[in-house]
C-alpha cells in the first residue's frame, strides 16, 4: 500500500514547517504549498533532498490542485500582528478564499481536513480561562479584525463544509506558540524579547506588563495537532499551554536565559490588545490525552541557539 499523502498549506511558515517534519515522521508523503508571503524557504531547507517531500510555491487564494491527497492541513495565513496588519487584505483572503480552496481540495479527494484557527477567535475575552464553548468578545471592525474575523469566518466555513458537504474536518484553536523558525521581527512576544535581549536593546513591554499570556513550545503544539488529526472531533479544540505569565515575568525569564543586561522599557498598550489569554485545555486532555510538557524556561533555552543565529 502506498503511503498516505498530506497537503500542508503555509508549509514554509513557522508552524507549517514543523508540521511537515512531524508528518514525514508519521509516514506521510508531504506536499507543502506556500507563496512565501511571511514564510521562508530556509524553514524547509533541511528537507530539500527528501524524496518524500515536495514544495510548491503558489498562492492558495487562487484555486489550485496538487493531485490526490488523503489529508489537508490548512495553515496558510499571515499570523503575527506585524504581518497581518501589513497584509490585511491578504489575511482576509487567506481566511475566506484560501480556506475555501483548501476545503474544496478535501471535498474533491475525500480527504480529511484540519484547520489552524486561533485563540484570537475569543478576542479580548470576558471569560477566563477560555473554553471552546465561549463565543468570544471580538471587535469586528478594529485594526485586528482582519485577522480575528478572518479566522472566525474560516471556522464557520469549515463547519459549513462539514455540515453541508460532509467533509471530515477538525479545528484547532492555537494559543501563543514559540520556538525555532519564528521570524525575529514578527512582533510576537518571545522573538521580540529574544531579539532585544540578544542585541543588548531595551525590552519593550506594552502597558505596565501585567497583562498575561500563556506560551506553548512548538514541539508540544505540533504533538497536539497530530493527536487531533487522528481524532474524530469536529468541534474546535484548544491547544496551548495554560500556565500563565505576565508579560513582565516573561521578559525577566528571557533576560535570565540569555544572560542579557538589557533593561525593561514600558510603552503604550496597542488598541484591542487582550488583557488576558489562557486556554482551558480540559477538552484536549480528556479527548486527546494531550498536555504540554515543556515549561517556558526550558523552551526558551531550547530556542536560544536559533534566536542567537537569527539576531546576528
Ligand atoms: N504561531 C502562533 O502562535 C499561532 C497562533 C494562533 C494561530 N496560528 C495559526 O497557525 C498558522 C501558521 O502560523 P505561523 O505562526 O506558522 O505563521 P507563519 O507566518 O510563519 O506561517 C504562515 C505561512 O502561510 C503562508 N501564506 C500566507 N498566505 C498565503 C497564501 N495566500 N498562499 C500560500 N501561502 C500563504 C506564509 O508565507 C507563511 O509561510 C496560521 O494559520 C495562524 O493563524 C499560529
């Protein structure tokens, strides 16, 4: 029997490239598609001689077809605030047209489907921690809405294809994830602090730094995706690390791990910046037997060599 074939959209991105590695490890032949808007071929450099892997540069916002596949993992979408603010229309298109095209492939070939959604679906949450049953508190017209609403629409489209076209879909709501292959300048907390600490610059903390975040190391996150891909759950599942840190605590851990003498500087809070964000992972625990294993300090240490090279 020939090995199963998986399509990974956004395969040259941070999470997509790690997912390609994991799927090859699971015995898949992998086709990664990406238009390199925010991803980099360098993230897939180590796979260039692997005959089980195929990279195609294309824009999923246009209809495309890469032949029969057994699984579609839809990860293509600008994801960091810097990227989606700069590429607002592309982000809305990836959430709508791109998601439609990825779902059409799953429908055409009878493939299973998993979409990367986000904790941003919860907006600035009024419920804490956030369970999958919480519908969110999102500003539909604010600067972040190009991402938040695109992702909420992607979820609606995915459930629509599941209900009307019987596509075998899954939705993962990803919370802040960090690790090697993240872009240094993408404005997310960990790469930002790492870059500043390693370059001896001040660490910029927005507001007073008391807003909390939870950070999941990439290997834990990918493990959650693989487990969910094997399950029959069609409703969204949170995958993220529930251990909360204030932004200030995170800055201090980065200073400790890097051994940097940088100072912490406070700057005004951006509009619609969530004050708290933390997953309730009861569902992932009970349904998938999943929970994160890597704590923040260990994950920062495991990422250090990558960020050192990137910060040069
Ligand atoms: N990293 C996180 O913490 C996080 C959190 C929540 C959700 N997510 C979701 O996970 C997915 C991957 O995020 P990431 O952090 O790896 O971001 P990323 O920017 O590194 O990866 C996204 C990839 O999609 C590609 N892409 C964008 N538009 C495309 C298009 N029209 N056609 C083809 N390729 C296109 C980009 O070039 C990039 O390689 C996204 O859907 C994102 O919304 C990530």
